[in-house]
C-alpha cells in the first residue's frame, strides 16, 4: 500500500512541506464549495445567522511552502477559516443590520509535531484567544475524537449543519462505519472525503489480506472478487471503471448519505496518481452545487461510468469484453468538458422522456431529480436542458404551481409538474 504520509510532516522551525498540484485542486474545491454553501443558505436576506460547524479531521500543519518555493500556500485549516470570514464580509456589504456566520472549527491532527505547528500558526494568524473558543484543535486520531466532536456539534444552538473534511492520505483511515456514525449522529452533515483509489487498486487482489482490509473498510460485500483477477491485466481505465461501479455503490448505500458525487481527480503535473473526491450529503441541492463545481473545473475531473445515467454495481457478466454484450461501457473515460456535457444532455433527454411517459401521472420536477438522485453526472440545470426539446415541441407538458404552461426547459422550477403528452387514440370505423 502506498503511504504518502512521510512526505507531509510539519516541524516548528523547519520549512513546511511543498504543496502538490493535487492539493491545490482539492483546496480550490473546498474554498469554492464552502463559499457557495454559505451563499445558498444565506440567499434569503431575512436570515440573520447561519450556525455552522466545520470539522477538518486530517488537518495537517495549516500551511505549505508555495509551488514556486517562495512564500507560503495555505493549508485546509486556513482555507476554511478565511473563506468563512470572507463570505461573512460579503454578506454584510451594504447592510445596516449585521448578518453572521457563527462558525465553529474543529481541527484534528494525529501527528504531534504537525499539531504543534498548526497550533502555533492558528494562534499567530487568528489570535490565541480564539483557540478553545471557536477554533478547537485536537491532537489525536480522528476516529478517536469524532464522537465527542459530534456531541459538541449537537449541543450547539441553532442547528447541526456541519461539513466534515476527511482528507486521508490513502483509503484506509475513513472506513464506512465511521462515515455512518457521522450521518447517524449529526442531523445535517456533509462529508468531503478523499479516497486514494489508485493506491487501493494497486493493492487489491483476491487474497485474505485484501479481503480483511476491505472488510474493515465496510466495503467487502461490494467487491466482485470473482472477476477481480481477470481484470488484473486490464488497462487502468477498465480497472477504474469496475472499481468506480463497485465502490461508489458501496459508499452510497452504506454511508447513510442520500446524495453523492464520486469522481476521479487526475492532477496535472508529473504525477499519474489519481484519487476520488467524494461528496456525501442528505440534500439534493448540496449535491447539485458540488456537481456544478465539477463541470466548472472540468479539466481536473473524470469518470468511467455512462455519460448520462449510471448503472452502479459492476459484475463481470455485464462487461462487454467478457461477455461480448453491449449493455455496459467499461473503461471509457468521460471528462466534464463540452463534449461530455452534450453527450450527457442528449442521452438524458432520450432516457427521461420515456420515463416521464411511463409515469402515467404528472411528476414534479423535484421528484424527478430526486429519483435520478446521484446516478448522473448532470446538474439540475443540465437535466432541464435535456428536456428542452421535448418541452418546446409539446411532447412533455410542464405546468407551474399556479397553472402556467412552461415553454422552455430552462424555465422549469422544482415544483412544476411534468407530464408526457398522451398520443390521441385513433378509432377506425
Ligand atoms: C493529506 S494531509 C492533510 C492536509 C490538509 N487537509 C490540507 O489540505 O492542508 C493528512 C494529515 O492527516 C494526519 N493524519 C494521518 N492519520 C490521521 C488520523 N487517523 N487522524 C487525524 N490525522 C491524521 C497526517 O499527519 C497529515 O498531517
């Protein structure tokens, strides 16, 4: 198993580790997502306060040596504190009555000297008075502290909105039961998890060691062990596809989350190391915001599933190469670019119109997106676009809650009701 931990050690008095390209991408996502999360939840001007907890379970030392070697790049702890501060300032532009993001931060770091570095940095940047108050720093393993952190979140007045950043090195420090614990104990959690799927692939084989590791991770029942060996000599793309189908299903079904995005990040630069960025939530809107980010940061993301609607849970019998059947694509990489977007919308249009037709009763757009859930790379906006042609030509009738007829895909609202136009019955006399 590839352990990359030694690369990241912080020590007071020594230069912090250099930042990798993949960390920069990850940081950009965390910054953007958190900013949008706050904007969405505070979009109603009458809301004066958002109570939010941010848990950085694998915090690191808080800063890096910048890519060009001069100066410093912020680590995730600084990124979350600074993003919340910036968003709060933006919310208050032109306001007399202040609006507040009442955030509490929990930073967990196992390595003693890294944690000491982080504490010194946090005190210097934000003032030692905040340590122990709204900025909690804990030295130790995340799994040993998660329960107490969850309880503290629950005790906070004003809701249990919490974002957990679980930035493990490889794949084995955040087993599914740990995620389940978060989703069971906290009311409104979201998890942003990194999962070193390439490290897993290079380790995975049908032997007792692999089986034991996957059992500990809570994912063994989702692995198609029988076909694993036959895939061993296959190109990486085939592996990535099979693993994405197996493990994505396992993570989605077992985590307690109802919505997810599980896609590959292939960092640019001189590394071929690929990992998953997993976002788990109980909220479709949250998933949609993350999905929009994937499309905006197209050149970093890819997936190996269908371009429009996913079939998760790979089994060898569905592999075209193994069975010569044409029912499932294996090994084709899709990026989040213009070509993928067109393919996705075209495919969705072809699949969703018959689905709406089969409903017999009108279906709310909200219900449609919920039922497709996470089984698509499309955002809600793209789903609307995919139905545009059918709506324009009257094949799908869309009625707003106040009885108006929509004539374009882009004007569809969550509460609108969609119905396929029934073909008139033809009588022959
Ligand atoms: C990839 S680095 C984190 C980088 C940081 N999230 C950032 O973006 O700046 C992972 C960190 O987790 C720490 N770590 C490893 N195992 C841990 C565990 N079980 N609990 C908490 N921290 C752990 C490591 O010492 C290391 O500092």
